[in-house]
C-alpha cells in the first residue's frame, strides 16, 4: 500500500512539473512584446483647410500578444489615424492613445510614443502667378539665344495661405541651351513649394529661339536702276553703299551684285526728281533672313523724259 501511494506521488509530481512548464510556456507566449514604427494618417481634413506642418509624421507603438501572432505582423498591418473633421485654422493638438491604433485580433497596444501630436492648419488660397524660365548654358559657337517663349506665361497655384499669399512667380526646372544650333521646344515642369500645387494639371511649353549669330556688313557699289527704264534719261549716282544685317554665314558670302536699288518714276513728270530707292535682295533664299539697315546716299537724282 505504501509503495502504491509512493508511485502515485511520483506520477503526481511529474504531472505537476509538466503542467507548470506548459503554463509557463503559454504565459511566455501570451506575454511576447514587439515594437513597430508606423505613419500617422490624417483623416477628414475640412474643405478649405491645408495641413502645413506636423510635429511628428510617425509614432512608435509597442504590442503584446502571442508570439506567433506578433511575428506575422508588419507595419502595413497596423494604422493610427487622427480625425481632423472639426479642426480650425491654427494649431490642432491630438492626444494619441492605444485605442487610436488599429491592430489585428490577438495583439494589444499598450504604449504609443509620442502621445501628443501638433498639427498646423491654414486656409487654402488660390493665386495667379508669373512663370519664369530658367535657362542654363550657351548655344554652340556662332549661335545665340535670340529669345525665350513660354506658354502659358501665368498659372494658378493652390496651397496654404501662408505659402501662397506672397508668391509672385514660379520658375521652371532648369533647361539647358548648351550646344544648341536651332530652335528647341519642350514641355517643362515647375519648381514649386512642396505644399503648393497647380490648380489643374497642365504642362508649360518652353521654346528656345536659337539662331545663328547676326552681323552687319557694308556693301559698296550696289547698282541703282530706275523703272520704267524707257522713261529715264539719267540716274545719279549709279551705285550706293548698303549696310545689311543677317546670319553671319549668309552675310559674309553676300556680294554687291546680289542686291539692287530700284528707283521708280511711275507717274513722274519730265524733269529732275530726287527719289528714295528701295533695295531688293536678288537671292530668294536670303529674303527673309536679311535686313537692310541703311542706304547711302538715301536719295538718287533721276531725270525723267
């Protein structure tokens, strides 16, 4: 009988040890603790208000629960939100508690750090501002940036009143003219304050009007003709000095023979008349590119029959 009780006591002792070990293991599993950093979500910002600044953008949270539950979590499984539906312009203070954190079943939040969040709110403002191009670099040798065109030249921006109220202009991102030899066009983005946005999404087109360098040159002995020729007895002087302007490669190759000064005497009575001749360019490919700067002498004498 005594041996029987002794054997039962041993079994009971073993059972007690095993049960205690199991309880300890389960208690340890239930008491696992993990930490996560998650972003703060701002919900229901009232119409007409803008978030200007937040004292923090994310919080650290500590969770307790079964180890197998917590190990399977990622920051994407958790969220913390601040309701701004009743906020006013100025500083809004939010107090974060474990109840503000959404977590999966089985996990429990016991700490949120920091627990206080300050959010600066401002009224939304619209403003029309000028667009200014930013161009860097120089065209290829012998070429110049003749002009810069933008479309549109003004644009409407939207953002917090404190950022928009004093805004007079916005600039494009830098555009390089380095080495260009011809007209260049592209759509460009604008450099904006991170809190300022465009009223609507539309592109800005920038055109760099790159042309060959223009020079001036004086051409002597440009022939004068009087028309109609059958009505003319004499023309003096018979040649003129003409200063022309145009692309360097064209002007340097231009000769006096490629110009003509015409004096028209249609309807003139017989006798001597002073007439301002008109200089024409004989080369049709050069008509649009060349400009007559001056003619000397400015008048010619024509004797009409």
